[in-house]
């Protein structure tokens, strides 16, 4: 039986110009796919495409704007797999509930949750019925932190969306990846000392590399008998 491969398939990565999304795009290219990335800034798309090289293309889209999302997928045309890694990390979600700005907190769902739904809605007319959708949440979904209940709630919404859509959209496969502490640009302003302290007690005592997490997305694209699942890639954080 042949080993599953992405060769000759088309993979769309939203949020693909940086972080985990860029690593997914890079890994899909290495597995033989054609890759289309989407991001909100043209400079980021151009810089990512220059590094990704042949086999990659991309365009700007605004995940808060349904018309822009529809136009993006109409431009992409037929494809096989969607990886959604876009997020809005600059929305503050930490702090006491009594001091929470609810209007600002609601904006934290615009890209991560509603953006994902906009993408799925307008991807479906172009997505192969043998294809897949992979969403992204985070380990705080399962390991709540003090003052961060919204992170857990937002991640939980994504995971339940994946499970519900796996039933609703079958035979299209829908899953989610749940990363732990991963060295993306989000962590650029965190000191090495703090990162070492945060990861010291893990079974794998280090922060993850985006390339390691990207392999979870690649598996979920190629794993034709996997749907409605959450794949945790956290260095063992869930065990401690």
C-alpha cells in the first residue's frame, strides 16, 4: 500500500506568513504539495513567499471581512486541504473578570473563531470532498491559567467546532491542533530565562519548534481515517 503523500495536492494555509502557519506551509511544500498562503499584510505575504520559493503562492485577505474571504477562495479555486492558523494575539484576554472589557474581549473571537467560520464557509465550494480542514487552538484550553479563562473558552470553542463540523461536513475531515509553548514570533519579547522556567518541569523541558508542530497538521491532512480529533503537541505539558 503506498505511503500517503501530499504530492500534487493543493494546500491553503491561512495565517501562513509566520509562526506555525509558515511552518505548515514549508512542511506541505516539502511533502510535494502546492501551497497557497493567506495573511492580512502584503509585506508579510511577500516576505514569506520569498523564503518558501517555488510551489508557493499567496494573497492578502482580511479574516474579519466576509467579502474579502470569499474573494480569496474564489481566486484560489479548487484545492484539497485547509489549515487555519490565523489568530489575533494582540487582543488582551488576561486579568480579573471584574475588570474585563467585554467589548474588547469579544473582538478576540473575530479572527480565531468567526474568521475560521468565514474561511470554512467560503472554502467549501472549492474544497475536495476527500479533503480536510485543520483548525488551531491552544493548550490553555485544557490547562487553564489564573486570570485567563477566556483563553480556555476560546480554545474550547474551536475544539467543539471541529467536532461538530466533522459530523456536519463529512466526508470532509475536520480536526484541530492544540499546540503548547511554541517558539513563534509571539514569544519574541519573552526572555530566555522566563521560557526556561516555564518549560523546566515538562517531560520534554523546552519550548517547541514550529516545524515540530507543523507535522501534526501534515498528519491530519494525510490521515484519511482521522476526523473530529484534537491533536495535542505540547512537550508533555498535559501530563504535569
